[in-house]
C-alpha cells in the first residue's frame, strides 16, 4: 500500500469520525434539545430582535418557501449592484475594476445559489470588500438556506400528522451560529497556521533569485477558504482555487479542506434519521450514498494513477500518475479523490484542473454532478435524494400492486407529478443548455461578444464538447467547478448559466419541500404487514437502481459524445 | 452580517498574526532581502539552478491558472514533446524513461513550488557540472531538501525548488 492511497483512506476515515457525531449534534440542535453550544443563545435572540423575527412562530411549507425566496431575492439585488460598482467602493488595494452587468448577474446568482461558478478570477476580478461583504457573506447564508430547507423536510416527517413545520428563520440562524461559524473559525485558524494569508495587505512585490520582479496577490483568504469548503460553496479566493499554494499550502491543509467539505452533507443524512426517529432509514440512505461514492471514486483514482496514454507513448515515466494540472505536493491519488468528492457533493472547488484530467475521469466527474445526491451539497443533497426516494416508492408500489406509502403517508398523483417534474428538469436544463451552446458555437462563431464563440474552446474535438457539457452540468448541479479552458466570461455564458443556476437551485428545493409539506399534512397510516418498508436493504437497492437507471437514460448519449468518445480515440 | 463579514475575519486575521508569515504568507529572505515566498514557485531557467515545473502563467503570482489542456489535444502533446527535448538537451546523460511526468506537465496553479524527488535527481549532473562542484554534494543537498510524506505515511514526497536553489548558492560562499 503506497503512501498516496493511505492518504485517501486516512482522509475518508477522519471524515466519518467527525461527521457522525456532528450529525447527532445537529439532530439535537434542530429539535431544540439541550446541547453544549446553548451559550450562544443570547447572540441568536439578539439577531431575532434586531430583525423583528418571532422564532416561535410556526410556518407551513408555503410560508417557509416564501421566507426563503424573499430573502434570497434581497441578497440577489444587493449583491448585483455592489459587484458592479466595487471599483468605487473602499477596500480595493489592488485597484480592481467593477464588473460588467452580465458578469455581475452571473456572479451574484452563482453565489446566492451556493454554486460559485466564478467567471471572474479572484486576483483581478473582485475587491477585498466584495470578497467579504458579498461573496463570503453569501457562502455562509446560501449554505444555511440549504440546511434550513432540509430541516423543514425533516420536520414534516417527525410527527405523525403536522402542518406546523417550525420557523425558517430559526433554522437559518441556528445553522450559522451553531454550525458554520464555529467550524469555520477553527478551520480558518488551522489554515492560517499552515501558511494561508489572513492580513488585509494588498499585492506584494519581490525580486526573485534569478532577478525577475514578481508580484504576489494575497489578502485575507483563510477565513474565506474555510467557509468555502464547509458550506460546499467552492468559490476560491484565488483564480486557481485550491491548487494555489497560498489557498492550499500543504498536505495537511489539503486533508482539512477535503474533510471539511464532506462533513456537513454526511452529518445531515445522519441527522435526518435521528430527527425523524428512524435511525435505520438514515443509515440505509448513508449506505446507498457511500456505495455510490465508491463506485465513482475507484475508477477515477485508477484512471488518474494510470497516467496519460499519450504521454506514456513519449516514453516518459508516470510513476505516480497523470500530472498535468496537478500539484506535486498533493499527487494524483488524492487529487483524484478530491475531484470525486467535489463533484458528488456540490462544492466545486478543485485541487487539480479538471479540464486536464483523463477522459474517463471527466466522465465520472460529470456523472457525479448529474446524480448530485451521493451526499450532495449542504442540505440540498438530502433534498435531491428525497426525490429519488419518492420515485422509488412509486415504482415499487406499482410493482407490488399497492398504494405507495412513505413513512406512513400515502404518496398520490400530485406528489409523484412534482417528483417526476423535478427529475426531468435536470436533464432538460443540461441537455438543452449544451445543445444551444453547441449550436451557437457552430453557427454563430463570429458573434461580437467579449469572447467570440469560435474561440470559446481551449481544446478541439470531443474534449471541446465536454467543456461545454461540463459547464452547463456544473451550473445545474450548483457545483461550480469547470473545465476552465472554456472562455466563459461573455454575455452568452454569463446569462445562459445564470438562468440554469437559478432554476437548478430553487426548483429542486421547492419541489421536495412541497412534497414533504403535502405528505406531512396527510393522515398517518400505521404500519401493517402490507406496508412497503423503506428502511430495508431491498428498498435501498431499489432506490439505487432508480438512481442508476434514471441517470443512465438521461445522460448516456451526452457522455458518449464527450468523454467516452475521447477515451476511445486515445486508445488507438 | 456584521458578525460574518467583520468580526469573523478579524478574529482570523488576529490569530493569523501569530503564524509564521504574520498572516501575509511565509517569506524567505537572503541578506535581508525578500527573495520569494516559500509556498510560491518562481521561475528558474539558468542551467546552474534546479528547474521547477512548466507553468501556464510563467510563475506570475499576480494571477494563477493551469493550462487547462485536455489530454487528447494535439497542440498540447506537441508542447510536452518539446519540453522533453529541452530536458534531454540540457541533461544529455538521462534517458526518456528517467523523466518524471511532473517535469514536462504544467501545474494546476502555475505556481507549484515543488518538483518530485526524481525530477531533482535527473538534474543533479547538470547542476554539478555548471557549478563545477562534486555531484555527491549536490545529491546530498537534494536529499536534505526532500520533504517526505506527511508523518511518513500520507501523500507523496516533494522537493521545494526555491529552498534547494538557495541552499546551492549558500555552498559557494
């Protein structure tokens, strides 16, 4: 067993060691039980008072969604204007310019929806003020939005029949004060002591050993990097994200960042089981997700460790694996692990450049984002998985000829329709988006945009198609990583992905919450011998099969045109 | 908002003030002058220095990026092939199979401060010849500047090019 693989195993085990107790803790926090962080209560009541909220007010699912959408709209408008006029605002030591309207539109949506697509580059595109007051702020609140939405769903299944689903603001505030802020603080300090900058000084200049003058971008990055990972946001302080030596200085920080992005998604699944008093179901969901993750992880690691066949032909030794776009201090193995983790949960930060990974790795990355619920993003991972659950309940109900039920509530036409629509939405957005982009690329190559469509692609052939497919998929999954060779800072991509981001975020939140709200309000039917149990191995297998079949049917043709075609041509 | 955007980063900035680089990144100085950041790679092209990895941004640390070249891109493969030829020309004693992949491929950030141990080993002969010093001394320096896996267990080993080159310059005096 070599040290690089040991690194992967250690990282995953440490993740579980932290995530499982965290899940138990979260279940208690949101149930209002006593926990050791209750000393933070005065801060929370201060926030409620300032904003005139009564945290005791119970909401139904519609009121929850209204609160969620309203506050998101406020952030959207606020951030849009601040980003556009950032050059005229203070805290801009590097003198960076304001954003164009379309870039600002894209950036703000992308941060509000927890995606962090980043068509700008961190060193030159934003100021310290916007990094903090717009981007980092949104990294906290967009993640808290996702968690709060998931807790609404939890609430719907906790009691037998209930329309009272708690208070959105309470869940939202608690996600920040009890979870995100304390964890970020710890992590930021670890990063700072390993070499991530924290001070507000601007660019530095030095003369190198060979006499070149070099400018170094810096800034208070550590705080930003912490929440970027914990909140499954993924937007980097620097353009090169976590490949940058100041953003991810060594193997320790690499492990910390890897662990940080997975703990909340796993913890939410565990918390779900405990919160609704069906631990077994929680573990079953966790099991399916974990198996799914390993099925994507193992081929990814093996494809990267194998190295590039074209470079092998030149007679070069690839003892450790493919190195293009990777950093020596991490090596290919943990970089492959990162690329799986960052695509199955919706982080989208990178510690190696995905555009340069092997073709099959690209296919696994895309598939991870298409499924988007093997752990999934903060809160929304559980929501996405819930949709698959409902479909699985419906299909198995049909197979055995019973009225489908989920946790003692009848699943009827209305709920299944919503679930089906949400399932269809992703393939529609991804495939239609890619199709339009390909059409523009081939037929309107000379359009007078900031980047002309004919020069969008950094790579020819099948790989170029993958670049476009990846961009749209990443937007729909609210992931935010990219095949960054794509020239994406122009009107077309900014606006198109802006819309995909928006729909790909809010509909998959509203859908599950609506289903949960409707189900929760129905009469509870006690379990009998005829009930289809959802916490059994058989049903878990069924859910897994549903996930595989749905995604294979939706995406196989697109994957075949992109990464798979590239793979087979390289074999020659 | 005040809590998240002002208090939180200020606490972090305060704590960061106690770290090695005082929150500004760890700097390396020689004769009182800053010659680089430990974490940020810089360009070494002269034959008497160990070279770093190819960089998509020419080691300009005001930006950062990888090449984003796909594995099947013919232009890219040609570029790699040229890099191999350059290495072979300057290090005539080595064979193709000795060259590790990291020496002919660009890093993700374009600022990778490290090369693999093998990447340093293939350059020992050249550096020693240009500096007219014993190969053994140089080889010892490489070993001294190789950082092993974390706790000896996790991850790859690497060589910090800047530190190694500074140690080389130190020898002369």
